[in-house]
C-alpha cells in the first residue's frame, strides 16, 4: 500500500490552537454560560469537623428577598439513589456520599443547606440567616488516633475508621535486613495539599421537562464518568442526560471525582424546573475540593557494602479524609504510595503495608502524580541516606540499583511490570545536562566558604496510558482502559474528530489535531476537535493518570485508519483507480487511473450530494464517511525520568533558592515537544510547591487554617527557576504511535529532587529532611536542633 | 461563632472578579457615593452609622467579599483631587496626599532623592497591579502589621493629618498605629495626608525584608537610618540620629529605642557592637507565632536581618563625606 504519511505535525512544535481563545479571554467556561431564568445556589457549610445536626431553621432564609427555595437533606430525600465508590479490594469499606449532610457533619466545609435565589448575592445573604444547631462529637482529626480508637468513629455503621488496608510482599525481608551493612529507618511525612486549579468548581444544570432531558455543564476532567454515574443516581436514561465540560481552567486531579454539588445541581434543576448554577468561590475550593497526599510513612531500607538494596519495608498511614471519593475510592492515593515505593530499582525483598484512615477532613482524591510524588520522595530520600552512610555518591548508588536496559520487562517488588524505558539513560542524561561532576566540585568550594549548597537527584518510573488489564485505581470496578475517537467527513468535506479524552489547558486539543492531520494527510487547520461532551462518544472516562495522549492518539490512529479505507474506496471509484493505489497528500486525492485530483470537499460532495456518481450498493456498503474506534493499550506503558536540582539555603533567613533544575525524561514519541516541555515545567512548578511551600493545615478541632491563598502558599512565577528538559530519544514503546504518558512526571520527581537537595545542603549539620514542605520555618528548626546537638 | 475561623488571619487577598458582563459578586448590598470634595465626603460619613471609606479597594474589597465587613454605605474618595500628590515641604521633607498611589510613590524622583528608604521599601509592596491601585492613605489606615507604609511612617517620625467633623488634627505616626488593623482614626475621619520631616543632611539608610514569596506580606522587615552629627573638620563626628524600625514582629511596626540609644553617639560600629545591638533587638521585640513563622524564628530573622541591615547602613554612612 503506497503510504504517504510524511508525519509533518507529530513531533513538531505546533503552536497551541486553544491559546488564542484562552489567552485573550474568549474561552467559554461553565461560569461564562448564562441561561434565561437561571437561579444561583449558595451553601451553608459545616463549621464543625464532627458533630450531630440537632436542628436546622431555614425560616429566616426562606423569607429573605429573592430566595426561591431552601433545601436541607430532608428536602431531597428520595430524589436520588445513593452514590458510593465500590472496590474489589479486600478489607475495603465504602462510604455513602452525602449530597447535603443528613444527620451529622464530617468535615468543616461540608454542605448542609442549599439556598437557591435569583442572584448569588441574595443567596449568600439568606445562607447567613440559616440557623443550625450542632452537638459536637468526639474529634477524629488525628489519623494515628483514628486508627486505634474505634470508640470515636466517623461512620457509625462501620467496623472502624480504617477504610482500606493492603499489603505487598516479595521475598524474605527479615532475612534481607539481617545481612545488611547499612540500615536506615525513618519516619516521613508528606503533608496534605490541594490541586488548586485556577478555575473553581462550577456546575450549571438545566432540565427540560418537556423532553425529560437534563444537561449538566461541569468543570470536570471526566464528563463521561459523571454522565454514567448520574444516570444511575438520578434514574435518567443516558440518552437524555448530557454532561458537558466546556473550557476547563485546570484540573490537576481535583476535577476527576464526582462532587455532592454536582449531583445536587441536577436534582434542584429538576425539582424547580429552572436552570440552577453553583459557582464555587476560593474558600469553598480550599475546603471542599478533593485534597492530595497526606501520608505518614515509616520506612526502612537495607543495603549491602556495595550499595545494593537488599530489602525495603514500609508502613503507610494515609489520612484519606471523611469519605471514600467516587469513583476512585480512598485507596487511590495511599495504595499507590506502597505499590510504587520500590521505584525503578531492583529490589527482591519488600514488605509494604498501607492503611487508609478516615478523619474529619475533606476527602483526598487524585492529585497530579497520585501516590508517586510521595513514594518517590520516600524512596529517593532512603537511597540518599544510605549513600551518605556508605560515603557513596548518590549517582553511583542509583546506577547500581536501577533496572538495567537488558533487564526489561522487569517485574517490580509490588508486582508492577516495567516495560523498556530509559531508567539509566535518564540518570546519565540528567547528570550530563547539569554537569554533575563539575557541580559537585563547585559545591565543595561553596561548602568550604560555609555556604549551604545542595544537589538532589530523583529517579522514578510510572505507569502511564493504562489499558483494560489494570485499573487506574486499585480494585475500582469501572473500565479506565479504553478510549474512543469518532472521526467524520461531512457533506462539505469538513473533518470533525470527537474524543472522550478532555482538555483542561494542557494542550491535548492541539496534540490530537496533529495526530489526525498526519493520519489523514491533511492540513491541520482543516480539523475540528470536539471534546468534553458525554454525547461526543458512547463511552469515555476522560483525562487523568497520564492517559489522554496515549489513549487519545491511539484511538485517533485507529479511527483514521478505518476512515482512510472508506475514503480511498470512494476515491478509487471517482478516480478510476484501485483503492490501494490512491494517494492522499495535503488533503488531495490522486490515483494512477486519472489526471484528476480531488480535495476532501470534492470527494464529499461527490459522495453525499451528487447522486449517481457512486453506485447505490457501494454507498450502502461504505455508509457514512466516518469511523469510530476504541483503543485499549491493555497494560499501558512505562514512563521514567531523573530530576536534578541545585539549591542554596540563605544562612540568615533559611529561604531555599533553586539555582538549577534539569529533567531528563523518556516519554516515547513526543506529539508536540513544546507541549511536553510545558507539561514538565508546570509539573515541576507544582512539585516545587509541594516541596517548599504548600501545606493544608488543620488544627486539632479539624478547622482548616489555610482556607485562603494568603495562608495556603503556592509558588508564583518568580519562585520557579529556569528548567532544562532533556528528551531521551530511545526505543519507542508498543503503544500505538509509540507514545508514553507524561502529564504527571514533573510533579512526581520534583518534591524528591528538592528534598534531597535541601537535605544535601544541610548534611554538614547532620540533619535530615523528612517532612515536606521544607519551609524556612522547618529549616530553622533543623538548624536549631543541630545547634542543640553540638 | 465558629465560621469566622474559616477566614484567614491576615488580610484576605481574594480579589473581586469585576468583569462587566458578570453579575456574580460576593459582598452584601451597600449604597455607594463618590463625592468630589473632602467636605462632601465628611458629610457623607457623618450621615450614616455604618459607612466605610473606599480608596484603592485593594484591602477593602476582599474584606467585603469575605463579608468580614458589611457597611451600609461606601464613600469612594478616589475622585477628591485635593488628596492627591507629593509635595516638598520645608527642611527637605515631603508631604504625601492620601490618594497617592503606591506606584507613584515608588517611581517619584523626589521620594527617591529625599527618602531612598521609602523608594526601596515600595518595591516590596504587593505586586505592580496592586501598587497601581492601592493608595498610601489606604495602606496607613488599614494598618496591616506587615505593611511597609506604616513602617516607613514610624521609622521617619511622620505626622498624619486627619480631617474630621471638627476640622483637622495631626497625629504622630507612633501614636497612630494602635494594633493590628487598628488606628487612632475615628469612623467619621479621613486621613488626608502624611508628612515626612526631612532627614539630617549626612545620613544613610538600609532596608531589608523577608517574605516566602515575592510580593507577600513580610515575615520580618528591618529599616535603619543612621546620621552623622558633630563637626567633620575637627574630627568630632559621631553617629547622631539613629532610627531602627521593624515590622512583621508585632501587631504594629516598632521602633527599638534601646537599640537606637546603643548606637547613638558611637564613632564607629564594629562587629561586636552590631551583634550586641542585634541581640538587644531580638530580645526586645515581642513577636507572635503563626502558621508560617514561629515567634522564635521571627526573633532569629530579626536578629540576622538587623545585623545585615545595620552593617549596610553603616557602610553607606562611612561613604558620606563632609563635601555633601
Ligand atoms: C495580593 C495582595 C498583596 C499585598 N501585599 C502587600 C504588601 O506586601 N505590603 C503592603 O503594604 N500591602 C500589601 N497589600 C495591600 C495593599 O497595599 C493595599 O491595597 C493598600 O495597603 C490599601 O490601600 P487601598 O487604597 O487599596 O485601600 P482600601 O482597600 O480602599 O481601604 C483599606 C482600608 O483603609 C480605609 N481607608 C482608605 N483610605 C482611607 C483614608 N484616606 N482615610 C481613612 N480611611 C481610609 C478603608 O476604609 C479601608 O478600611 C497587598 C494587597 C493584595 C491584594
């Protein structure tokens, strides 16, 4: 078959087609959408972390100007079927989602009363008039307490506060530790964060009672998942329930779960037969959007004299918050800490245990990197600590333990299988790019002058583009392994490609257009990409877990191939050639049997509109000029990278300055190197936030002390250093298009690299970095402790 | 009521999404007036029990959006021209109208020439967008414990001119700031200008500030003025006027007089003296701990930053010769 795939778009730095729209304020986000008769919701949220609701008085709120109705849990009883996140995990206890808190509240910020009014101001006015009487219940804020104390239970019907428990075993760990020459044991703490998308969560529900059809506009990364669950929750057929995620202003995992407000808006729209909107404000975002990480990790490593890792042990307590979030469950974050802990290293003896404990805080859920920022932090710290004991260079100890190129596929200690990926090449590439040996010499000089300068390395691997043989969250019963693309040529020759995978600022709209343009051999501007609509394809779960490009591109390739067949069959007739001889170049069909050339428009007109050109039986066989295909990468593929950071600590203020930052990564075939760079830059920026700035702080009463951006400190552009990104050009994986996922890697590597660099800077003081973020306050404490030890 | 605990301790910074096509706003309803003269403004303030002045809105709007405040009437003073501008006063001083924007102050040649310390401190006030709208009067009246302008007023012994129903009165900066977000201003008064008396001729300054991110309110800030006194020709010169102000370490900006006295009269500042002064500063301040910095860490910052700042000021002072 003469193929003319010149691959002119894939692999090149095509400018992002969404940018002119998004950067000039012409994007259309949920909150930009206004419909006639639209009402607004304001919530009265819980002030207590754990309390029984004794009474709710809504009379004053109901009488307040502009108020249409006020709802409590009682008022919506029976309007929906219970939602709960199931799992096949043993020892897992699901929790039932509270749309509005019924008998008791389980975290500060949980919605108790919904006020619906003609404007948001009036709704807020009235919400302030609601009176709720509470009876405080025993505190369940400390995960270690909650673990052992079964008398203070957050969910009474449960056996305990432990929502899940899981263990991983390989080899004989005790034996391995027995023979070790270096043994490190440490308690690590990766504090709670929030994904902090620029756009807060917003929902607009419209119910058409004449057609009994419901449309929900939502700030979601996963409109398909939301549609599927709402069909069950609201008893509306999928054909009549459309979930649309228009432009979405960032997600980072915080918009991959179903939220109570997202169920409530449709319920109220249906009840009131008027469109209903809720726009979360920043406080609501900080106290009610799913949060990330929050683990205590007791970890031990045993290493021999040559620096080879003999054994690894970890006990993880995940503070998962009040509910097991839909659909991922409370397992998604903490279980991955344990399953990914062995990292890219050869470890024959491993024991990992994790327990996810319910506490009276907002639920945790997926946050960019999920589990692996934590596992990488712990593992990379342990490896550095062992190297220091052995007086071995951190690069050398990694080199000795990484899975080597000839050892793939490699089954890691937790059962994860790594396919061929540039583990060692990443380490070497990063060292080369930053001039590692020279940097160590510079550091020695700086140390001699009393300066606190540190270098930190972090190597890691991740599974991306996971197919149907694995679940994106342990034991979760929904299929996260396939994606669909539907590509059609209409009667004017217009090419529309519909996808289930969503864009929320990461550039996928452009990357997918590149793939389609190359596959069909047309100019990229001819292609319209439609995403973010549950009606676009029959089944989709959206974008998360570094799957969008892998599954989206794979589905696009399959659909384009099928469409290509149809187009060539038609062209063959029109150009008196055989289908195998048809060439498509720059959107023009040609064949040896004719001098004529056909554009897509010519071909489409001839096929659809000029009757008589194509014999009816053939048209009946070919059907519409469109193709819909699903792609399933089965196991998915391995992405890997090494990050290296150079930092200096100000001796007076203890502020950490990141002076150099290098990433060397293997993401397979890059669809668009500019977008890949952007994803790495953004991911590293978030990782720097996790390492140096961000922490959700709760007091012992469960009050969030960081409920504004004054106190929840995120880095801004001025805090983020220049970064160099090295893309390794290695053997491509077996995914269609050779793509590996790379949306999360930046966030996975950066906390560990920064932590190791800060620890290296503090090494002369004999202090360890075990808690992130390592703020100036924490460094001050470490320095004080060192002084006290002297 | 517990709900208040959801709210940030320091001035909340969530800004109003004021787009003309958008009607969703957060504050409770209020009346709005925009007088053209000071007299009219004072009358409007007197007309309501629950009126609030709005100038640049950079601190007030977030408080309204959080509903920490729900005034009945907002009196927008931004069109009162008589409150605008920077003027020279006798003795190398400056008088700054309350409506002068941070950015005007930051870029004013007069300010840079006469009070380079203010010029430098202004770079640390928030971000350019906020400096473009925020006013000097607003900053002084708002009295955030970690704001630069109140600190400058205290450092430079400024006089604040206040207009009220009974006419004008003057308050010394040190008597004006009473606590966090609390000043000597009455509800019905308007700060009209702040006057910075000129500095001695041969003086030097230094300023330093530490915040977690650029543009944040400071965790600690130190400002110093050192001046020569005595006769240069006869070799009798010694340090005369000394001012040391810190901010972020108490409810208001503070002057550390005991430390100032240690330096006043000295002919030379050496390292042991620096250390002694810094220790006195550290032991005198009474910082509070919060989420981002414990009291101990703030003392540490005060100590190290004072030492550095004094050193810089001293080096600069030594460069001041009698030809000036
Ligand atoms: C993100 C952010 C960061 C910031 N960082 C800093 C910082 O680092 N350092 C810093 O100093 N500031 C900072 N600010 C505060 C900013 O400088 C304020 O805008 C300014 O201090 C207040 O001036 P304004 O004109 O906007 O006052 P407004 O917000 O209009 O008013 C503030 C208060 O002062 C009262 N008021 C205003 N003018 C008068 C007057 N003439 N007489 C009597 N009362 C009056 C008002 O009634 C109100 O109570 C920051 C603000 C933001 C949003």
